[in-house]
C-alpha cells in the first residue's frame, strides 16, 4: 500500500465532469460557472475526464473519444486554452476543492504526437505496424513500457500538469507496470507532495482475459503499492449480475465484506453507482425511495464516493463519449438528499473504521455496520423497495434515525423497515 495515503480520502466526495457534455458550450469557462453549485453538494475533489486533444485518425463518432489522446502536454482546443484550464483549476482551489485530471497512459490516438516523434515508444504488430492488444479499442495504439525513455517522457508530463492539479485518475492503470506508477508517484511528489493517485483498476474478467492474452495486468492488491484509491471493479460484476437478475444480492454483499479481508488495512476503494462507462442509476431505479436507499447504502460503504455529473438530477441518459450529448439538468433534483448523506458521512464515519454487511435475499434488505473502537453505526437499506423485518446487531432500545430524525425502536434485535433507509448511531 502507498505508505503516505491520507485515510481522510475515505470520506471524500469526487465529482466527475466531462467538459464536452457538462454544458451546452462544452468549455472550461462554461463549466467553471457551475463550480459553486458543485461545491455546495459537499464535493472535495473535481475530476476532469481527459482534457487533452483528441485524435482524428480512426476516431469513433464525429468528435472522437477523449481516451484517444493526441498530445499529453496540451489541452483540447474545443474546451478552451491552457489559460482557460488554469483559470478553471484556480477557481476549484478558490472554493476549497482539489482538482484531478484523467491521464491515459496505456495508449494514445493513432495520430498522436508520440506516434509521429517516438514510434519506438509503442507496441508493434509482427509486421512492424502500430497495434493495440484489445481489438475493440480500434482508435488507439498501445504504448510499450519496455522502453525506459517512455517512462521518462510520461513522468515529465505528469510533473508538468502537477504544477496546477492535485491528482491523477489513471485510465486502465492495471495495464501499465506498477513499477512505473511507483516511480511516477515519487517524482511527482517533488512537485506536488500531497498528490492524489486514483487507479481505474479493472473488472475481474478483464484481468483474467488480459492474462490469458499474455498482458501484464496488475491485480488490485499489486496496484495499491502505488495508488491511494482504486475502483471497486474487482466486485462490480457481481453487482451487475444482481441487477441483471442473474445472481443474488447476497453474493455482492459477501464480496464487499471480503474486501475487508484481502486488502491492506489502509485500502481505499472508490464507490459509485454510475460513471461514464456505466449506465445511469436513475435508468435502473425510477422509484425515488428505492433510489434513495441505494444512495444511502453507497455513502455507508467504506471508501471515497464518486458522483457523475447529472446524477444529482436523476439523468437517465448515459452520455456518449463520442458525440456532443449534454447532461440533462432538468430531471428530479435530489441534491439535498445527497448533501445530507455527505454531511452524515463526514460527521459520523471514522476514517479508520471497519465495515460489515449482510443481505436478505427474500426481502432485498441489507443490514450494514460501520465503526471503530469509539463509534458504531448501523444502516438498514431496502434495495428492492420492499418492507420487512431486519435482524440487526443492536441492543434493544429506542434510537433516533440520523437520516429522518424519527424514532426507531429495536426489539428482540429486530427493526421494522417501512421502505425508507435507516441510519442509527449505536455508540
């Protein structure tokens, strides 16, 4: 585990912005005007999806994918100038937030600056042509980290951006050598000592397939040597199977518990219900009470929490990565619910806490505990919108719900759930 990881990141809220689709204008300047509202949610860190120029050769859609990066050391002119970007970051800092940017270090666009200037930095097919090792990523060429000069170039690029930004979200970080990330972390610390490192670690099936193909895909446990936070994709497929009706809820909950046993004591996972690669949670759950339970359970889990722009307005459209597809800001506004959950997490959840949960597959009720030596919290979540009786690890007595303020009686270690989430402080 990265030795200087700040455990306070476990209670951090990260807000993800895709500049192209955040506003009608699709610019840094237009998105900057929204920062006070984003701050008011309780956001700690603003994560900008890739801000670099996008390749033209082989691009997907009419505008191309931001993850097909053309130049690591400049900004996409469609979004504005470098000065506009710096002004945006300064505005983030002025509001007391931090800013991280996306870095895509496994590959570049087919017409990138590096393809032209340093073809030796890339993976090549047997016939000597540029190539990528994952067929559906047809708009990119893979980099080859067997070349030490590539390491130097990429690290200098990170140090350049660390003049302004506070962290990096590293795309498909598992496919880039952990030793590179460790060296980069140490070098960037000379510029930005408290830099935040977030790894897009990959789904378990992705790792298995990569290894079958002979690719050096790092496990989450290995990647923690360089990163502060990682995606929870190691267990996400169990949640997806549950949502598809192909696995019980309890399988996902058991894997959540397993993370407590297999990762270092100071591990931090990034928790989310949606992101730019996943369907919108409001497209799964239109019922506001069920959605409220999922959000409450999300914030109860151990780790930092990600909100994808538009989630607070129950946007049901997963924006295209390849076209202009603005966020719908006219949907139901659950900002106050999210603000309350964020306040509760930051007030009551200890950064050094433990987590445990159980699921009742008959009722869809999840009972979860969170605490440390001084604090113990209890949550009951109706993830299928059903009423029921939850067996809870709590002494009989009368408690008060931190969510609603209503009294909650516990009798014979049981709580009556009428559909709304229940959050109790046991000690």
